[in-house]
C-alpha cells in the first residue's frame, strides 16, 4: 500500500498488525517501536523503571497515527507476563500478531568473581522472560493460526565471550528455545526466529571510552557500530509477511563481525 496522502511514499509492511515489544523505553527496543509504527503497526511495549521516557515514546508513536501503549511489567515474572498479555488483548482488540522478546540486561564479571545472584538475575530477565512471554501469547497465536515471535539474542550467544558467562548462556539459551518453538508451532503457522546483534551503539555505549569504541568499530568488516534502526529493520523483515517461509533461524545483524 502506498500512502499518497502524506509524505510517506514507501510500502507499509505492518499496516494494522498488533505488536508487543518488551523493553522499549530506550535503545534497540525503542528503535523497533519507531520503525514498526512508521510501518503502520500498533505497538504495545513494556519498560522496567523508565516511566517518563516510556510515556514520551507512547506519545510519539500515537502521533504517528497508530495505537500505542506503554506498560510497566517485569518480563522476568511469569504472573506479570500473563497479566500484561491479557491487558494488551483487552486494549488491542484481542489480536497479537507479533511478539518481540527484547528486554535484556548484562551483569558482566569473570566467572571467578561472579556471584550466584548475578547469574540467576541475568538468566531470569533474559531467558526466563522469553518462556513467560511466549507462553502468554501462545493461545492467542494458536487461535489466529498465525504469529511471528522474534527473540533478541546476541553474537555473544552464538560465539561466547570472556567475562559474560551468564549473558552468553542466556543468549545461547534463547537460540535453543527459538528453534524448539519453531519446530513445535510451525504446523500452526507460528514462526519463531532470533536476531543476534553485534555491537549496537545506544545511549548506553555513548558513555564508553571513545578510543575503545573506535577499536571495536575498526574490527568490524563494515567499519561501524550498528544502530537501533539496523536491528529494527531486520525485525521488520521477520515480523512482516515478507518472511512468511522463514522460521527457526538466527539472523546475525553485526556488520560482518562473526564472519
Ligand atoms: P538497553 O538500552 O539497556 O535497554 C533495555 C530495555 O529493557 C529497557 O527498555 C529496559 O527498561 C528494559 N528492561 C530491563 N529489564 C527489564 C525487565 N525485567 N522487564 C522488562 N523490561 C526490562 O538495552 P539495548 O542495548 O537496547 O538491548 C536490547 C536487547 O538487545 C537486549 O536483550 C540486549 O541483550 C540485546 N543486545 C544488545 C546489543 C547492544 O550492543 N546494545 C548487542 C546484542 C544484543 P528500563 O528503561 O525501564 O530499564
């Protein structure tokens, strides 16, 4: 569909689709919310504590002419995930076309220094959350006989990384979960894929030492860090009907870092 009534003359790939994105108050999740709204999607998104930025994003997306709503919800909690999804179903006319499990944290340390709590917290927020949210949307997607689930893994889940045993385990676990869901629900036309971003420059990485960051950029074949929009565009493909025959895959969005 080409929109001739405004200055947008591109094809809208997600017109009228309802999407849930976890952790979209900033960074990659926010980038996904913005690109998806630009493509006509109605966006329900969560945050953990950043209420003001979340409400601001809600306003920004609504002004783009879609339905958008921010929800404070801890993705690591099974009960909160269940409540969130029933509230979204109420607010978004009973349909959920796309789930993006994006919420995630790091608590880096050498194994020698890593406490049990830092391991458990990262697994619960990054990996258990994916179980919680996928369980919560499953019934709706089964009824619809259609759905796309996208899990935000990392190149670190594919390759491993010294100082990130907890994070790497959570991100690798997401890949196993993704492939299993793809196998289990493929016959119901529910697709499940993972994205493995490399080094993505967000407000978070702005605080890092510029020299170190430049060193990372130089080591990437495309000679730059990625942007939230780079990751969002990969999500756009996996969320839209353009990827109707793609499931169980891990798409690296890393400027060639792992090649
Ligand atoms: P970020 O800027 O730190 O944003 C994280 C988002 O997750 C925020 O919206 C945060 O909400 C939310 N969040 C945190 N804990 C949560 C919880 N328990 N329940 C619900 N939401 C929660 O991170 P990012 O860099 O955009 O990363 C997003 C995803 O991409 C993560 O899964 C990360 O592992 C993955 N990734 C990032 C990179 C990278 O280079 N940046 C590379 C590979 C993979 P609040 O604002 O309220 O805290």
